[in-house]
């Protein structure tokens, strides 16, 4: 099931998105969104008799992380190599503030402090319940679903600072969406799901989640061994090779097979 957050100009609502995805992660034209009462993560699935054409609503970030977005660095061998790093022996964690989250179609702001803004297309795990010290074999129980992320990074600031807070923490540096897919098994990603990033329509990353060094259950176990995870927290699972620069005016799209496609434009404030 696809859980989205949307607005028709009024208060944001949650809804269930219907329709078939094409291979590019785009929905058929007549897709609809059925409104829900409240946040289904907390109150369960309560369908309202209220339906909109998807084309008539504006989608918002499908989750507002209650406390944190946990990033995982260098989780694809070829990406670690392209940045000149050895492979990590355990997952390399960092945090992005929840204020960095924006939704599909929202602008990503190119900050004046950087001259090397990069995209990083990533699979995002959405946590569904409070948890700590989750065993690998029980990770599925705490996962609400999956969405698409762009771990936008000021690469020059990442090198300069030696840690990631500023480079990955600017407002708008964590586009999420277009919705949360709740029906996928983590094994699907271990087996391999295609992940592509496009800049102005040209493919710049063409990876598969099968190349992740640490798989989804391992990441949930690892992160939760350090910090309590709350409903709505997000774990970014790392990016495949092919990261590269963005310029003001660029349109960047991250597409994950079976989930959907997330598009944002780079602008100045
Ligand atoms: Mg990343």
C-alpha cells in the first residue's frame, strides 16, 4: 500500500494512493488518492469517503521524522571507492536534522556556503514504532515502509569539516517521497531493486540495492543498538556510485522500482 501526505490547499491529510507504477516509477494518469482520517502510523487505516485525482493534489513529504533522519555513509562499495574511501567494517552513521526534510516537488536550496552541491539517490527506511536493540531477525516488525530519498550533500563542506553535520544538514537537503510503500519485504532489497537518479532527464546513477554492504535488517539493528528509534524516524541506506554536482535550475529525480519517483528542482533562496 502507498501512504502519502497531501494537500488540496487545506490542512495536510494522509491518503492511500492507487494505480499501477510503470517501470520509471510513474503512476498511470488516472491514479487516485483516498483520504484517511488522521495519521495511519498512529491510528491505523481509516479510509474516508473522500477521493481525489492524484493530479489534483499536491503531495507533501510522506513522513515528518519525529526526532531524526539517520544517514548511512559508504554503504555501496563502488561509491566508497569513487570518494577514495576504504570499505567500512561496520555501518558509518551520521544524522540529518528533521528540518532538512522536504517533499516531492519542493525546492532544494543551493546554499551560498558551498560550490559543490551533490545529489545522492537513496532508499529510505521509515520506522513504524518505538524500538531499541532490535535483533536483525525482528527488523521487519519495526519497519513501517520505504520511500525514496535524496541525501543532498555539500561535498566541499563535507571534506572541509571532516564530519557531516553542516554538509548534509541544510534546510531542504533531505527530499523524501513521493509516498511510503508499506508492502515490501526487506529481502526484496537484498535480492536487488533498481535505483536510478536523473539530472535534467539524463541518468547519472544506475544502481541496485543488492550492492548494499549492510542490508536493511542489519542497518535497523545497528542504528537501534545506539539510539532509540521513534515512529516516523527515517534511516537513509546509502547511495550507489555516480554521485555528482547539481547547479541552480537543475531538476533531479530519484526513482526506485516498486516504490516511485521523487523529483525536486535546485533553486536559490
Ligand atoms: Mg548518502
